[in-house]
C-alpha cells in the first residue's frame, strides 16, 4: 500500500505540475532518497532527506523532496513547512509553488493556495492550467467572502444568508453530536475546528465539480448542497455524519487510507439502516475487483458507484468487527506508513482470511483478486 500510495502521489504530482515551465536546474540531490521514494519506502526517503538537509540546510530541492516524503507519510504540516522553505531558498521554484498550493487547498487554507498559484502564474503567465485553477480558486474565495459564519468549538459553519440559517443551526447540532459519538467509537477527537460550507445545489456543483450523484464532499472541509434540505432532515443528517467520518478518518490515517475503507466507514457509521448494501449487491449483476476500490469513486457513474459504496461498507464493517475496539489505532497505523495488510497483522488478523471473508460477504467468486 505504501508503494502504491507513493506512486499515486507522484503521478498526481506530475499531472498537476507537468505544465510548469521552470524546471529545477541543479543536479538532483540525495539520489538514494528519490529512489527510496519511488520504491515506496517513504520512511527511508524522509530519513535520507533529513540527513542531507543537516549538511545542506539551504538546498531547495532537498526541502522539496522532504515534503514529498512527508506527504507520502500523511504528514501534511511537515510537508507545508518544507515546501515553504524550498520556495524561500528558490523563489522561482514553480513545482514547489504548485505543490504547496494543492497541499494548502487540501488542508483548507484557500488563501495560501491562491497566493502560491499567483506566484506560479507570475512565473508562467501563459500556462492555461495554472490560469484555469487560479481562476477557479479565486471564484471560490470570492463566494465564501459573501457567506456568514457560525463559529463553534469544533466546527465553523459557513452559509450564504438568513435563508440558510436554520439549516446551518441543524447541521451544527448534528456535527456536535457526531463529534462525540464517533469520537467515543474510534477514540479520535480532532482538535482543530473544521470548516463546514453550505451551498445551494448549483454552487456545490460549480465549486466541487462533483459527479451528479454526489450529495456531499470532504476535501479538508465539509461541503454540503442544502437546497431543500429542511424537507428531508434524515437525509441531511446521514450526509453530514458521512462527511464528518471522512474528516476523522483523514485526521487519523492521512493519505494512507484507501478509498474503500474511508467510504466504507463513512457509510457504516451513517445513521439509518445498514442492510441497504447487501440489498444493493443482491440486485446487482456485477462486482468490482477489490483492488479497484483503492482510489476514489468520483469517476464512476451512479450505478457503479452504488456497488462500490456497498462493497466498501461491507468491507469496512468486517474490518471494524475484526479490529474493534482498536479501529482508531488501526487508522493511526495507516497514517504512520503501514499498509492495510501490515495493520491487520498488527491487530491479529490474517490479511488473506480477511479478504476471503470480504469476498464471500459481497458474493464475489473465491478466485477474485483483492
């Protein structure tokens, strides 16, 4: 899982920064660290970068590499610090600017994300990808400036105006209850206040670009389309709790949590009937290979996404049964760089037996790969 996660991160980085027209010109420092990172050993890479920085503390590329290792290990704050130092020592380091912009955005720091992309745009003014993303984030920032904020100890709820005030108050109450209920279940109580943004249905689509079937989102902040929400409070509460569980899972497990586990736990801890997943699979003609549930589900059509969520909930429920009451520590192992298989083994669960039982419960042939 670590190797796969690092490869996914590197691919994502290349996709996001391949438009950069300014390339690091100096010879690549600490080559063994980069090799370790490519091979999936982020812990080794981090140690090598750390030693190299002791000798060359002003080397921007080393700080950039250290940030990559930190991201692979789920250490967002450390990555942000390293990227800021990389830019301090090389103010034209556009790759670091672009990466810091994306990391900051994922960490709900839209102001920093915009500033970094503005710096990148100044270096590469003709780049259409930078310009497009910057325009999108500026539009989002301008929209949020017009919102009202209902501050709280654990959640800051942003909404557009008086017509959403009642929804905001209800969402805040649901979240406070979820904070303590989920916290007691997983023994995870995030300390920092989480932003929760309420949109009209169209605003939600414009800002998130989520698929039509999505009823909420979490990307460092909870985003909810609440048009007509008061007509179906049960549905609203289900989505609110679902997205909050995503934030708890990210808080504990960082980038180390596969999509099936995050989505599965979020679905499993939703209020309401849990049998929908089995019913959905009984009505479906296909199954999704387990290894295809590692990435997010945003690219799936509605019918396939339903199957993905159903299989994930059943898998997450099985995992919770096996590792409870230590599910929180299981997630923390993932956040510290362990694979799912390693974390299962640390909790006395044989990985192959777990996957075999998961396949059995979802009605997948025994020879189906994970």
